C-alpha cells in the first residue's frame, strides 16, 4: 500500500464521535489527533514540546501565558488564533457541560482565558494546578466560527481542524474513517497521502490483514502472534504503556460492598499468569492503580499477593463460606486479549469459590454503560493516564460525582488527600499524600489493578514507526521504509 502512499490503521473499535471533547477513548483519540491539534504535546520521550503554542510562560501560580503560532489555518480556511483558543478551552472547562464531556475533570481548574492580542492568551485557573500543562496536551483546538455555523450535532460528524489530515468520510456501519493529507499543513505534508482507520475487533483478523497487505499498522497486537508476523516480513513494535488494566467494582452492590469480598477477589487473581499466558509476557505487575513511571508511585510497595488460601478465608470471614456469584462485564476487542484475560480470571476465581459470569459486550454499548454509570457489579477496562501523575486517576476515579467514576465510589479521607495534592506545587508533600492515598486504595479496592500494558503494534514492511508510551499514533511520524 505504501506505493500508493495509502496507510490503513486497524484498531479494535471505531470512533464513538468526531467531537474531540465528547469521548474518553484512545481509539477515538487516535483518529481525531490527525485532524485536530493541541497547544503543546509530548514528544516520543514524553517531554512537553510547543505545538500550536510556540512558547509559554508561568505568570503567576494561577496564570500561564501562551504565544500562539502564526500562519496556521483550519481545514475550511478559518484562521487559528486567540479566539479559537479561548473558545476551545472555555468550552471544555464549562462546568455546565460536565456530563457531556468525559475529560472535563482534567480541565476543571480552568476558570477563563484572556485574549491579550490575536496571538497571545493567558489561561487563568481557579486554583493552583500542578498538571495544567500536561492536561493541555490532550485538549484539541477547534474552530469557533465553523462550530457556530454548523452546530454541535453536525460538528460531531464533520470535523475541521489544523492537523495534518482533512476529514473525508465516516462510514459508521463499516467502522471506517477516511482522511486525506492537508496540503497546507504548517509542518509539511506527511508521507501517507491517504489515511484510513478501520475498526477490527478480532486480533486474528488484524493479523490476517497485516499478512495479506490490507492493513499497514495494527494496534492491540496479540503478543502470541509475533513470531508468525515477523517471519512473514512484517515488524512488531512495542513499548511500556501509560495504560493500566483493572477490574472496577461497584462498591454499592449488596455483595461487593463487603470489603473482604473485594480483597478476596484481589488475592484470588494471579496477575502474573495473565501476563505470561495471555499476553506472552507483554505486561508488568502493579502495586496500585498507576504505572511506576508516573510521579508519586512508591517503588517499595509490592503488588497484591496471589494467595488462594487467604482469599478463601476472606470469603468465609465475609459471610460467604459457599462462595458467591458475580458478574464481570467485558468489552469485545477494545483491549489486547480482553475476552481471553477475563475468561482466565474466571477460571482462577473458581478456586476460591467466586463464580464469575463473564458478560462480553460490543464496545459501543459497553462504553455507554460506563458513561451512564450503569455497571451494577464489576467491569474490565483500561485507564490511560496521560498526565504521568496520580491526580488524573485519584481525582477523577475515586471522588463522586464524576463522569469517569462509573460506580460513584467515594472515600472521604482519600478525597481529602487527593484534593490537597491537586492544589499545591510542593512535590515532596504531593508524593507523601499520594503514597497515603495508595495505602487506602489497597485496603478499599474500588479497583483491582491487574497489569500495566506493554503496547504492541504490527507494522507492514513498507512503513517504519516508533511506538509511544502514551498510546497515541501520530501518523506524520509513520514514515515510508524506502
């Protein structure tokens, strides 16, 4: 396909929307990252670098000034300037829109944006926010005039950004999004002149597409297929990921509100076996809800021990000597080996008396249940913490109400620790607070952390690309091999 400068990328699921603010999925984000751009982004080394903003300066503890790039335009011709930045940031941070915009929690500190001149803005926050710059890497700038002209509903299906690719069409029934290169892109035209994202839920089908040449880059690569794909001349690239996989728990459920039941389940899961047997070793044990490369993670805290006898005893102490029946909801194809991992968890938990009903669902209804807070028992999902900081998870997942807290879990002491840490700049104090919060998490277990992902991608021999820890695919970084 490279001979025609066409690149086909297969992910496990289709986009849920083409409004960059109305989703929380990496798969949707990867599609929209080609169309829209943020003020700053992370490079492959995960360092912050200027993007639509040429530079920034911290004016006060609650104000950052950005100098904007000149000569940039949205695909339909509208100029990128301070008006677009003000509109974009204030649209996302409007508290009245919180239920509609899942990422709102990352931007809730933003109070307002002042326009100093056409290419200078000042972003004011309601409180000290040590993660403002990190958060802004995930906030794409959208065109205010175009948005006003076509309305919010049409905007979610007909995007127009400043990015390297222009939107062509979204074939929703087939799970296909097509784009073409932006010939006026401010950084120059990318190697792939035509781009297609296609939803392929089954890993075997993604492998088949790599081998027959209909897919050039396959995400969520099944690790066990690596040797076969490399023998055929394709490459497999990977990296430790910001994504962690976990089982979320409805702590209000009649059975699962019992802390000892949750602890029994945690001790009854052999996460090392999941990594070795289902992921071919491509994963890393966790001691809490955050990967070890992030700030504030205690390197001396061990993972939760796999201990069948302890798990059985905890169930007896919880009042369930004959075991319990529990449902686990699982998406189909969104995450690497998601069904297979959860079916193995069910077999593991049989040993302690937990009879697990694994309810496998298509991604669309599954993520809708997440957003609508409809999980009544347990669910399997991943969290990609792009902030490299515990604040992203502790403030958004363990304080209620919050759109990213689908079972409305709340623990007041953990909330107090979290809110103090989210509003100060003293990094040693923040580290101390998060270590305390993690110990509460380990006792409470609103989640059962399973493993940090090692993201793997299958890549056609016609292309070269380096995988990124933040799970994103910037197609301009995908280069023709020759």
